[in-house]
C-alpha cells in the first residue's frame, strides 16, 4: 500500500539479522520467502476464474501472514497466490477467502487501499529504487504507480505512470456489497507485460532461466459493520495487512524485506529455490543503513565507524568500508558470490553491486 507502515512455493529460511528501526524496538526480522516461477505450458485467459490448464500445474504459495510476521496472530481468512510466465507476461493469480465482499471505488488510480484490496510490489533488480506497485479491489478498479525510492528516503509516488498493456480480472464467489448473505471469496488474475517493466531496470526483461527478482504481495482488510443495510468501515479501527513474505514492521515500502521470485524454464515442480548467496551481506549493509538513520536523527550527522553505530564489528566480514560526510554515507562489503565484486549502500538505501572490469 502506498503509505508507511514467486513460480514452486519453495521456502528458504536464512539466518535472521536484527535491524535497528527508528522509533521501534530492535527485533529480528522475518526471513524473505522464495517462489520458483515456471513457464506456462498453455495459454492463459484472463477472466479471474483460474480455470486454465496452465494454472492447475502452478504451485500455490504458502498462506499469507500478518505483515509483522509471527509477532501477530494469523489472518482470520486465507489468502494465497501462484505465478507463471511466458515470453510476453508475468501471470499472477490470487485466491482470497472473504465472507463479506465489499468495494466502492470505481475510478482508475483511486487510492484503492481505502477499500479491501490486493496489492503487488515488484523490484526487478532489487536495488530498492524504481519499483512499482499495483492495487485492485473487488470491482477490478486498479491503481498502478511507480516509486522512485521508498517514502522513508524521500521517494515520491508517480501516479501518472501506467503499466503498458496490463490486463486484470476479478471473479466473485458471492454477491458484492450485499450484507444479507455470507460470501465465499474472490479470485484475481493479472497479466503483467514485460514491456511495462523494461523502463524500470537494466536486468533481463523478459527474464532468463534462473534470474531472481524481488516481489511481495499484500492484502488490505478492513473491519466492517452493517448500517442501514450497507457495509461500512468501523470507525477508529486500523486496517489489517496480510502479506506473503512478512515485512517485520507495518510498512510495505521496505523492498529489502520482500520475497524472491525465481524464474525457471525447468519441469514444473522439479526446480529448487536457490538462496541468494549475497543475502547476508545485503542484510548487513541494510543494518548499517538503519543504524545510520538512527544515528543521524540524534547526532545530526552520519557516523564514521561501526562502533559509533553500536554495531558488532564481529558480524562483519573482512573488507568492510565506511565513508561519510554530514549529509551522506556509503558502506561497502565484498560479494561472496563473485570475486572482486562489492556491494554498496548509501544514505537513500540504494544498494547495488559493482563488478570488476571484464578482461578482453
């Protein structure tokens, strides 16, 4: 959702790193999940019903959990997703239990999370910048937007951005906006064209076998009451945020916490999710980033050492480098997966890998 706060369902749990969250206690964050996305073996008709033969072979994800993870109770209604891909599109299907189908917004690019909704967040190159978001409600009203960088870093939502060629459909198993009966739920189908993503990244679009992107999904759910025969949000109650890969904090705009989408051309169900070999280094650099934010909020400047940041230097491998001025900093660590490469993060959470020149 635009406010603070992948396709076998193979899950990989990696070591958890505790992050400093400004204004919040230091807590371990949940491990990002991984999903192996297979090529569709037959055509997919976007009608919201998920009845195509291709979907029958695609594995379901695990059921969604609270955005904060195990610290909160499990959602009272089930949500799960599955994905496929081909030369033209990334396909996303979602199934949501819902006893009270409700939606009000009908204008494209409305603030859809004011209704119950389903949301997709996608960062192809995993650098925390230039990522996109899609939201839709039970009326199939959509909101697509581009984030230049996270809101925490001064990022702005570009509402004028449109997903070129996007196709979405919703199927309702029940009656919309009718409190007189109990509904069963709704399903969503999305065809997201690759041509709508090429402007966001320099990675391969369409992807290649084995490529990994960062992705997450959120379901916003409001508590409702019936007044004069109509649904109404209960005043004073915040929304519920149910997600695929938990964020650890009520904020979907922390792309470093999203799950992994791994593309495969292999036999459906026959490919294992491959853990990111650089994830631990990336997590350590994000730990520095959050500690620097906390330090600057108190001292009005960035720190020049791990000691000043109150971080355990023993957690950091050899080759760590930190440079700073009053207004910016850069932290670096060697890449475990590629000799001579280094990961760099800056004050605006832009994280990228620099590689040595290729010898000719």
